[in-house]
């Protein structure tokens, strides 16, 4: 997909390295050398193919996939803690036979397991989400036998385990890294972020630190602004004052016309492709499926219930006749 025009260039049957190399080798080298940036998820094949066929481009790892990977690590921590709190429910007479301390531990594990199982969706939310507003209405909870809102439940979950709380805090550090930094500060901030993940007591977070270190340069390339639209040209005949005014105008408008590289749009197109496959109950002919997708996602494709007339005037005439 072309990042500037959002036009779909082509789709391939697989993402195997041989297929990618075979496809890109057919594109003239002069054309490939003009590519400035490429973006993908954390599939090693994409990085190696990008370096091989687009030597003048900077490869960017998509932040969505990076955050999704950390989210999966956080879920692994939640599941591990949840399993540690699993106990079989006992009969009333068995509970009475326990000591007071054993009863307290048993009841606490039952509650912890309930919280981690019932409210696992909270780990997909940000702490500043509206649902965690402490002023939200409280609802009666049968397990706790009192009124609670999601804000109170969320912090009850974080109090279950220190590693779980630390993993959530590190996830927020990653979000803050992308939100607060720019091209000048990103390198230092990323180094500190990797150090924090390595220093964590949580094994899953240590594994993610290795991911950050492995894709360090591609993460930093994300902060490179991408120019959208054509470049401005200043006439040499203008005087210095006029040239300065125009340069200031260009600088302001260039800020509005730049954005950071990511794969959000192409992920949206992937969802549309999945919908096309679903509506057709699958395709057995790859060529037909490819043509169908390119037609549906084409930027210049016009959809009509009837064959398109020669001119727009005839459409208007037909509409006016139908109204009569």
C-alpha cells in the first residue's frame, strides 16, 4: 500500500521470504530506490527483505503490534497469577474444619481468582479510561456483598500480586514513551525503557525487553516524520523579506502535513479483506480473490447498482425523471 495516497498496490498469497523476494525482484531497482520508509509488524522476514530490496528506506516497526505483544505478555502474567490462586471449592463442613488462618487464605484465593477471571477485560483498558472514573455509579456485587464501581475493582485486582502491578506499570511506561517523546529524545528514553524492562522482577517483562532491544532502530525510526504532499518551491526572484515570510508559512504548514509512519491503515484494509472472505465463504481461486480485493479496495472504484452512464448529466436526468 502507498502510504501517501493510501492506494492498494497489490496483495500476495503468502508472506514467505521466497515469495516476497520473487515479487520485489520484478520491480525495477530505480523505482525501489525511491522508497523512503517501510512499515510492518515484528516479522523478521519483513525486515530482512526491506533491507535487501529497499536499501535507501528506513524500516519502521508498527507501534500497534508492539503494544499488542506487550498486552499478550501482560495476559500471561495475569493467567499465571490466576492459576496460583486457583483452589477447588470445598464443602461447608470442610471449611469449618480449617483453622482460621486457612479459612482466610482459602476465601482470599477464591476472591482473587474471581477478580482475575471475571474482570480480565480491564487489562485491555487504560487506567485513565472513563470506566475507571472514581465518581462513576456503584453497582451491587454479589460476591463482595456491597456496592462497588470499576475503579475500586481495578485497584483491588492490582493489589492481588506485586508482579501483576509491576507489569501494568511497565505497560504504561511503553504508552508514555510513544506519547511523550520525539525524534530528539526518543533514543535516550528508549534506552531507559529497555533498562527498566530488563530490571523487572517479572519474567515476561524481561522477555519483552529483548524484543525492544532487537527492534530498537526500527522503533526509533517511528519518530521520523513523514512528509505528506508535494514540496513547496520558492521563486528566486523574491526579495529576502518575502522569502522569509514564505519560509515561515512553509514551516507551519509542513508541521500540519507530517505524520508518523504506522500500519494502521493497512490493518484496516486487512479487516475488510477478512470480511470479503467471510461474505464469500472463502475463495478457492487465488487470482479471482486477488482481483476482487483490488477492485473493492481501489481508490478510484465507483459503485453503481446499474451500469454507469456515459456522463454525470444523464444520471441527473434519470434522477429527475424518477422523482416525477
